[in-house]
C-alpha cells in the first residue's frame, strides 16, 4: 500500500496547496496521505505554521479528507520542532488541534553559548553557525545535534522521529565531517539504542534526494541497518514540499525496505 505521512504545503514552507498535494497523491496511486505542517508553537516563523491559524489548518485538512474520502485516506499531523527552551513536539502542546500523529524533528541546534544553528537551511548558514557558535568544531556540532535528538526522544510524547541524520544534508556537496569516522558511527549506535528503547518509529525520508542534496535517504544505509538491527520500525516518507516530489524515490526504497503504517 502506497502511503506518505510527511507532507508540507503552503500552510508552512511548501510550494503547493494542500488540495494540490491530495490530487497529486491520488494521481500517483497513494492509499494514505498524511499532512505534517512544520510547527514550533508558540513561536511563529516564516517556515512554520502560524500558531494562530492551527485550527484553520486542521479544518482544511479534515475538509479535504471528507471531500476525497472515496479516493484516498487523509490524515492530519504535524512536524513539531524541538528547540530547547523554545518549543517541543510533546503531544500535550498540540492537544487542542486533535492531530492524528506528530513527527518530532531537530532543525536547529542550541549551542553552548545559547546560539541557534540551523541544520538544514543553507550550507553557508550552517558553516557560519559552526564557526561562530562551535569555534569551527564540526564534531562538537554533530555531537550536540545527537544530544538534542536524544533528549527529544527520551522526554517527549510523539510518534515518529523525523530525518534522524539531517546533519548529512549538505555533507556530500559541502563536506564538513567524516561519516565513516568511529566517533560518528558510535553516535549513531547510541541513538539507535535510545530510539529502540523509546518504542518510537523513524522514517526513511527521501526529501534530500528530491532537492538534489543527497543520493540516499535519511537515515543513510549504514545507519538504517543499525536502527533495524536495534528493532526500530520505519515509515516511508517523501518530506514533500511540492506536488512533484510526493513520491520521490519511492519505487527504489519500497522494494528494498519494510515499512509500517500510522
């Protein structure tokens, strides 16, 4: 069964409307489409859902679910950020929206000096953030990223960990750390154990392929194997920000991996 639970629209930083995404999913044979607008309540930013419009977002998705119920099952979820001291993906924070599921993600790392370093905005901003807030020590930045993810998984109640090695996004075209280094592989092993213990799922996320940054999904193949060996379950996600990317590389990964449904 073809499903996608990680979908962005013009409610946040996506390029197409929710209905356009539904129509694309139907045309490509999806049985389930889950929407997951970026959220960082109570913070409001240009790339997240306005907290004051959360219920409007839910109403539109629920209306689309009714309109297209004979053709596709539509779920209303959210991709909620963990930014320590600012926001978190805990179900209680978004309870008033009645979401079907929550993806918890780390897009910004809090540095020791309190600075916020974007993991995936642009390679230039990432490089400047590591230089300014981590004294150009990329390893320290990557370690802080995994610490923040570990805290998110252990402390908060949500369903799926989004793109668990997002720190790789720019690393193929703008290398800044060695993905085969022992210290990095150990970080992955430790996080795999944490995620397995939590019972939460993660995703095989093809978003960086559709945007031209990587030729493999998140998590990378070696990390996927660690996670699976630890007993972690996966959903398949495109992290689509446009209708054209809603099934990016699905044929490639659906045939090679085993997935669960939400």
